C-alpha cells in the first residue's frame, strides 16, 4: 500500500519505500535531444509543475517495475526503451527518488491519464522556461555546463 512518509529531515514524501519514474529521451539526428514531461494535476503534491511520470515504489517492487506501473497509470502504454542511466536523488533524510533515464527511437504520443494534465516533448533549453517539479529542476541544473 502506498503511504506518505516523513523522512529523517522532516520532509513529507509519497512512498514508504521511495519512488521512481522514467525520463524518456529522443535523440533525433542533427537536433537537440527532447524529453517527455508531464504536467502534474492539481490533486498531487507540487501541483501544476512539469515533471516525469512516477510514483511510490511498493514493497517487493524494483524501481524499474514501479516506474513502469506508474507510467501506465499516468500516461499509457510504454514504448520500447533502452535504459541509459539511473540517477538516485536523496532528499537528505534517507528517502530516495530513482530517475530512470531511457532512450526511445521516436517521440511517441503520450496521453493524459490519472494525475496528468498535459504531456509534451521538450529540449533542455525549453525546460528552462517551465515551472518544473523540484526534483526535475535539480536534474536540469546538473545538466548545465560548469562556467
């Protein structure tokens, strides 16, 4: 069962075992890569922000299995994909979000299911002008070249 958890830092998180989600990337020839994002509904934490489909890891579930289940609940059918990396974000209080980065061969049609207001494909520069979920904002900041 999914539950709210208060971590060691006093933050409130959805998912007693942590959470996971997919960040899908499409790399077209001679173009900047694009990433699939969802705009979160007003009924979830960080409402109306843009982020990645994801949610709580259930007991006995791997981060990838949780990300698959959540994607199907929030967006629809999963396309074929290749995992390229897994970034684990720790809130500092021993609660973790597993961001599974995966490449797809084409930008696929993503539907608005449960907890999703809108979907879209965005480049890194496009993301700079969006109201992002804090976890995605951290990831985006990490992608910027050091000056």
